[in-house]
C-alpha cells in the first residue's frame, strides 16, 4: 500500500477515531501500531494498569521500538500509589484526543479495560467530587479488616452497588461507599439521575479481534511463561524494594498479585504460580470477549491483530470506512 494520508480523503465533517477491542494476547498492540503508521495516527492506551510507572513486564506494555515508531499516550503517567479513577481517565484522555485532532492526526485507542473505553466514548456520570476525609478512613478500614469487610459494609449501605461491584475491586467499593457517606444517597441513585457526557466531535470506528479460543488460550499460556522468563518475579521484588506499598492498585492486577502472594508465602517452585496466572488470564480473556461482544457497531475480524493477512484486511476495511464515513456494522470478516 502507498504512503498517502487517508485522512485527506475523508469527507465526514467529524474527526475520525479508531478503537481496537478484543481479549488479551489477541495482537491488539501490534495492530494499533500498524494502523497508526498507515493512517497518520497516535495511540491512546485504555489499559488501567499500563498507566502506572514501573509495572512493565506483567502489563505487556508496548516495546521501546513501538513507542519510538508511533506516539503513545496514557502510559506511565502515574506513580503506583496514586489514586486514579475512571473519571480521571476520562478527563485526561479526552484532552489528549483534542490535542491529537488539533495536530491533524487520528487517535487509535487500544487496551483491555472496558470501563475506560466506555468512559472515554460514552462518558461517566458527573457524581460528587472525591472526599479525602472518607477515602482516608475507608482505606485505613480496608488495611485493618480487609476489602471483603468493605464489601459487606457496602451491601448494607447500597445493595444495588454491591451486587454490581466485585468483592475484590477495592477502588470501586471505596468510591461507592464514599458517595453514600458523603451525600447520604447511594451511588446507584446518583447513576440513575446524573447525566453522562458522550464524546463529541468524533466519529468512532470500532475494530474487534476475535481469534479462536483454543489458539487464544495457547498464546496466553505462552505469554505468561515469557513474562516469567523476562523477569516478572524480579520486577515485583524490585518494586517492593523501591517501597511500592502492597496495597497499591497495580499490585491487584493478574500476575502481580499472584507473584506478590507467592513471595509472601516463601514460594520456591514457581510452576504452580505460572499455572494459576495462566488460568486466571484465560478467564479474564473470556470476560473481555463477553463484554466487548455486547457492544454495538464493531466490525469483527476472525483472527489475531499481528497476522499480516488480518492486518491487511483491516487496513482495507478502514480505508473504505474512513473515506465513506461509515462506522461499520457488527459482522465477521
């Protein structure tokens, strides 16, 4: 294919935005780089752990070469102990989108956190500001009695929110409790009445990767082994030595929490830890697939994003869609 700028051929008055979805290890990052290079784009991460500095191996961050080839945003923007919510992500990522558009380039969103993608595209409710007073008390309560205790407290105060939030998702539990204690009204009530602010000024083109489950699981297992070979255990040891608290949000991610628990238990044989991380990552990939399949207007491609034939078909699809201003329907190629 040539090196002409397809954006110059776009007739739609709205600025284009390309979003890539799919399960972990499906080749999304490689596809994002190829699309950004082909269509004069810049990559915006929507993975909730890649935003944190120092957590590199277990998050499969883009390689230094990929980051040299294409500008990447929303990676390594916070220290591990910082509080960073989906609302923070929405605000900062949208400012980045405006900057990319002002430079005459196309944003290419890629990641695996569905809530962050929803935040940037559909918006989140304009709820109450964070309360440092309640947040500090709840964090201390979590350290003394555990996140399960907080979830039981949420069940008493806002049952609807507790049913929706997993018992181990401490940031969401604390946010729901904070809203309830600060305002006297449950988060579920705020969600019903508060308006969302969908992203304006962009036309979104959604690309979905749907590799076979068997091959996807094989790749996940291989990726986990490569992470250990690349020094995941040593990375976790280094983070602890650096003083990163065990309660830091990124330590709750798959892989990191398993290695941390094994180190605390004095683990000597890592094979069982590898096996458990592989299993939990496969389960996570299944949940991602289920979540993304429910989203409308995704053009699905039956394969991996680093496959040359799949990549070329996606490029051709985007050339037509960007030229004609058609977002694409949910179908398989």
